[in-house]
């Protein structure tokens, strides 16, 4: 023990002695001299104690205590709170902080049995410890019970053991009795007898692109720099999340060093997601390719470059090593942006809840519909499969299926590469220093060189749309301040904009092809010379790979088929969009027709009456005998709609109840009085603006659709005596 440590011990002891002296003075009224003498004595004792401690430390230094890291650390807060509720149910009163600090005696935990856990689960799900056959789990879902099961198992000293019913030892959460409770709750959920699911559904491609457009429009409407940056952040993060089939948490933990250049294909980037709950070792985090997209709304290269460069242009500080800022702030921002975009009037969803996890489910579903196999999707999404020993020796980097998945996730128009045109005079030195200085500082020259071309293409494309007053639903691609910054740097270096708006960057379609471990990028480039000779557009393939393919002749043969397939996909996408617009138009027309019919139903109806023919037309023999329809009310009517039909028009050719005279009502006095309460309520609802069908449906909703007519009539009479049902007051 050092002298500084001894002095610290002496100082703490002196403080304790001073407190004791003050207490003695307050209790016994000791003089100041007595207090000082106590303090001096305490100081001497403290110094002697410190010297003794030092001597003991010098004689024998204790061995450091070896702690088991998982058990010595604090337990997760969520698990601690759940286990505290379970202990409180068992009449063991501890705070969740005690549980988190592992202050609960092990003897209490070892006494837990499957019966205790089953009763606790039943109480949570059914509201009673011993539910019957007619009880339904309306308290929680099976997923909640699964989390509770994991939390209780986390604190069990025998968490890795199966429960032994004979020896009554092991982990009680791993017993058949507890699993049966969870299984029964799942059965009720399938039959819609439990709590409704709150899981977020997969987002569709049309909804995904619509949300990106809303975020883009919101960015242009924002008046503050921070507001614009938040919207651009949301668009960039969600497009990356879609392209990588990742979680929001993975994207928030994405750092600048995780983005690297692709050594085989300079027009693409590589991304390594190191922060995911599925990743427990380094080999489970492979290098995955990032490709540009022909659809600029979902192009991750364009969105990432514009976000980083906009942050640099507006001179916003970047306090974090993560791309999207501090993790907690990024998560809050993304959640708020998504809620605002979904609530926008321009967003048309297909029903169901959408959350951040929808952007992981959505691309997985979309890739499956595009024909990708489950194993390829699992690799792209970094899901764990049932591993075998051989998997340890297999490299996780699989370029061909990963590139095919990335190309499919670029949308119906496919992937692309950005490249300078042949006659362009732009140098990469100018691109790095003038066009993307922010990306250069953040990622380095290799990555910035790849991101510079999409950014330059976006600036010139926006300039072309503005100059020609075009209506492009996908523009603008960049914020105005960023576009002006790039164009001004171009004019300063090269004098004028070429031909007013000609873009020095072109996009070339890509199609990943290969055999085995060989990945080739088939370029679908337009042959301008052939177009000039024949007057027709033709896509000519060009192969760029990890080593030039020896099967270029075969590639040329299938090029027409590939080009035709791309055209079919584009036409299909256009037809689906047109079908959506037509469907929306029909929906609006049907809504107008429905409103018109509803207004007609509310108007009074003129009923035709039967009149006698003129006297001169009536023959003398067999004169026409007209008799009034019989007065009768049917018994045994099974539903309220027939009961109203009887009032309005009559049943079976009998007289309508609404046309009964005083004498007619006297003939069926008892039945008429029983049914009149229903007819009066419906007439009142119709006068308030409802149709007869909607009024009857409202009565069914109040008293139960499964109830009989007699029961509902009796309830209506009871409510009328008390002033009427509150929902039927008009």
C-alpha cells in the first residue's frame, strides 16, 4: 500500500471521528475541549491504523479475486424488472436494482418450480392462475411470455440444464409444463381468441419508394439546416437499410471505417456491418457489396454521398465516429421521421402497422418474390443458419450471390455503375477536392472517388430538369445548396456548363453474372455507333469481372435475352403503376356512387297506388274485385332486417305495418306493441341521417349480432323505460 493510499484511509477515519464527536456534543453537551480531545484521539488512532494496514500490506499482499464476468456484471435492466415482478408474485420483495445487482439469494432462486412459473404465466395471459376451457388469453401474447421465460432463465444458476421432473432439478423454464402454457396461448392467437398482434408488417416496394419521396419533399420544405439534414438522414438510412436487409440499430452503429472500396469493381463499395445481435464472431460479418441503382430514389451511393457532403457544405459539426451521429439521437430522429412520413396525406399504405423493422422484413420479402433463394437472402441479411463443423472452414464472403441480391434490391430497373463519359475532361483530383471534400475527409480518397460520380450526376440531372422545366417525379436528387456548390465549382474550373445541361456522367446498367466463385458484371451499354447506322436502340453487353471471362461469346449470345428481360421488367413496373392509378380512380368513383346512393336512400319515396279503372271500362260480368291486403304480422322473424321490411313494405303480400289503421293495429295489438319500439328507433336514426341498414347494424353492434330478435326487442323496451340507450340518442 502506497503512502497516498494510507493518507486516504486516515482522512476517511478522521471524518468519521469528527461525526462521532459532534454527535456526542449534541447528546451529552460536552465542551469544545472534549470534542477536540476526541478528534485528536481519533486522528492518532487513525494514523496508527493506517500504519498497521501498510505493514500488513507489506508483509502479505492478497491475491486478486477472480470474477466470472457474466455473473459479476449487472444484469440487463429489462430482465431485472421482469424477474422482480416474478419474485414479488412469489412474496419475495426486492427492488429491480437488487435483482440487477444480483443481491437475491441463490437459495430462493433454486426453490422455483415449473408450477410457480406456469401459474405466473397464466396470471399474466389469462388473468387467473388456473384458467378454464372457456378462458382466453387477453392479457398478453405468447411473444411476451417468451421474453418472460428468457428473463427468468437468465437468473437461474442452472440455466443450461433441462428440467428433470423426477429429480425436480434443473432449469424450471425448460420444462414441458411451462412450454405447454406458451403453446396454448399460441393456439388461441391463431384462432383470433387472444391479444391482437402488434408486429410490424413488411413494407412493400411502392410504399418504400413513396416514403423516400415524402422525406425528400419534406427536406425541401424545411426552413432550417438541421431540419433538412434530418430528412436527408432518414432517406439515406432507410435506403441503406433496405439495400443491406438490416436493422435500424445496425445502421445507427455504422461507422465511417465500415465503408471501404471494392478492389474488384471500382464503381462499387463494400460494407461490413459489425454491430448486430446475430453477429457473435468476426467471421460472421462479411464484406458485402453496395451497388448503385438505376432508380435514383433508392440509390445508396447517391444518397450516402449527398448526406455526407451536405453535412460538410452547411458546416455542421460531426461529433461522432458514426455516420449518422450519436446512436441515441439517430434512433430518436429516425423514429420521429418515419412517424411523420407515414402520417403524411400523400402516403398510401395497404393496411397494417409500419415500423423501423418493416425495412428489414420488406426487402427480404421483395427479394424472395424476385426469385432469390432463401439461402441467398439469409446471407445478405446475415441470418444464422444451422451451422455444422464444416461451416467454420467456409469463407463467409460469397461475391456472386451477394451481388445478385444487391442488384435485385435496387428495384425493377436494376443496378448501375456511374462512369465519366469518354469526352469528359473532368479529373479525379478536381472531383475529390472540389466536388466531394466532405466525403474525402470522412471516408478517404478511394471511397470518395466512387461516391463523387453519383453526386456529380445528381447535380447535373437536377440542373437539366430545372433548365428544361421538366416534370420528373424522381427529381430533385440533391438539396439546392449542394447542387449550386457543385455547379459553381465546375464553372470555376471548366468555364461553362457543357451545352447548357449535358451531364458529364453516364449510368450503365449492370447485371451480375458468373460461374462458381467467378463474379462478372455484365454492362448493358448502348452502342451509339450501331444506333446511328440502324436508327434503333440496342443494348450491347460488356463483361467486367474479377478476371476477364473466357465465355464472352456466350455472353454476347444471351445479351438479347437479358436486354429483353430488362425491358419486360420496366414495362411491367410501368403497367403496375398505371394499374394502381386506375384502381385509385375507380375507388374514388365508387365512393361518389356510394354517397349518391346514400343520399337517394334518405329522400322520401312516392309509393304507387292501385286505382280502379274508369266505369266505362269495367265489364258487367266478372267485374274486377279489388280487396285490401290482409292485415297480419308474421311470427318467428329471425333477423331485424326482415322486421324492418315488414314495417316498410309488408311480408308475403300483407299490408305494411306503417300503413296500419287504428282498427288494423287493434287486430295485432300485442305483437305490434312489442315491435313498435324497434321501428321507432330505426325511424329516429333514419331521420338523423342514417340509412336503414346502418341503423340496424348499429343496433346489432350494441345488443349483439348473435342475439335473437326477441332478446333485442326486450332490451330496447327496457332501455326506453330508462330514457333510451346512450348510443341511440338522436
